[in-house]
C-alpha cells in the first residue's frame, strides 16, 4: 500500500487576509473552494505550480477570536522549497514576515496572518 500527501489543513481567522498572504508571499493560487449554502464554514485549497500537495485553509463563521495554538504551534509547520532562495529571502524580508532564521541550516520561517510558521528552505539537490 502506498500513500501520498494530499493537503495540510490550518484553521484561519480571516480567510481573505490569509488567501492574500499566501498568494503574495508564496505565489500560491486558489485551486478550489468549498462554501456550503448554510455558510457556517468555508474551505479554500491553495496550491503551488508543480506540486500535488495543497494547503487547506478552513474558516468558521462562529469563530470570534483568533485561534489559540498553544505552546507547540511553532513546531507545526509546512515547508516550502524555494528554487531561488536568495530572491525568496529578500522578498520576505521586505514584506517584514520573517520570524526566525537558521543560516547554518539554510532555512528561515515566515509567519502568516494567524501566526502559523511556514518554513522556507533551499533546493538541496542543486549545487550550492
């Protein structure tokens, strides 16, 4: 039996703000939406080109306060591999969204509008 990763879900407080963040910061595009008529929730799937893995953003109408992610939220993250790490770093630095860097490992993290950390790494298959 074989498995593939389909998506990673994160709940978001402001859906449109989050969509805009992922579009601008990581070049993601909306792949599909699930917005039932009752309107109690909305789910938006985002993806990047050449990847089957999607990011699922879930918004709940009755959620009145930002999510409490607890003490471990910084360990929970999605990792994006940048084909041009230096350009990616420059863009995110200019956006003011870098929240942690580890230059020894060649990674950094950006924080989305809900405070979720997204890891950005180099393509380690390319010659450094």
